C-alpha cells in the first residue's frame, strides 16, 4: 500500500475533527440509561405530587359547594325570618327592654339589599347580661352576625357597660 502524505494543514484539520467527533460521542453517550431513568423517576414523583394537590383542591371545592348548598337550603327555610322581631324578642326575654334601644331605620350597613340590619344599644348591662344576650342571638337556628361593635365602654354611672352594635342577617322574603 502506498503511504499517504498529508500536509500540515490537513493533518491539523483531521486532528481537530477527531477531537470534535470524540467530544460529540462523549456528550451523546454521557447520557446513560441510569441518568435517564433517574430523571424519569423525578418527573413521575413531581407528577404524582401535582395530582395529589389537584385532588386536594378538587375535594375542597366539592366540600365548599356542598356547604353552600346546605346554606342555601337553610336560607330558603328562613323565608319568614324578621331580624327586628327576633332582636326585640331576645331583648325582652333577657329583661333588657328598659335599657335597650333598637333601630332598623337604615338599609343594611353592608350595602347589600339581601341583608337586614338592626342597631342595638344597651346601657348599663353587666358583662354576663351582654354575653347571655349574644348567646341567645348566636345560639338560635337563625343566621345572625354581629357586624359591628361600635362601642363597648363602662357606663357613666360605673355600673355595667354601655354597648352599641349592629346585627346583620339575610333578609326574609
């Protein structure tokens, strides 16, 4: 066989081409099946975590919808509820009529026409009387919320408390 003579420039090109080919082969073969398996395992674990989060969110949404349906059913059953009458009865039942002022002259303080509001002022009540009154309000089967507590201070005669509050409830039909 004849010996092939290469010029220096051609020899350098072949050496650099060989180095480049070797680098490409090392890079391509460097991604071993074990590394690919580990990446796949990590991706699978992340996908499982995302699926678990999505299921948790789904369960929360379903539970919230069920609770809203129950609330709508309860509200539909309270069509004849009148907040003013309810508060008047609670004040009378606790013997606070002489020390109470009740006002429902304004629209709901929340700005919603679906809510009724009643402002209740109590003068010279003991803490126990106030707690019992609020317990009667909250302990009932009606949906009534203490929206504002404008004032809770010692009475001028230092016997009891003076209190101004706004109670809110869904408006009956």
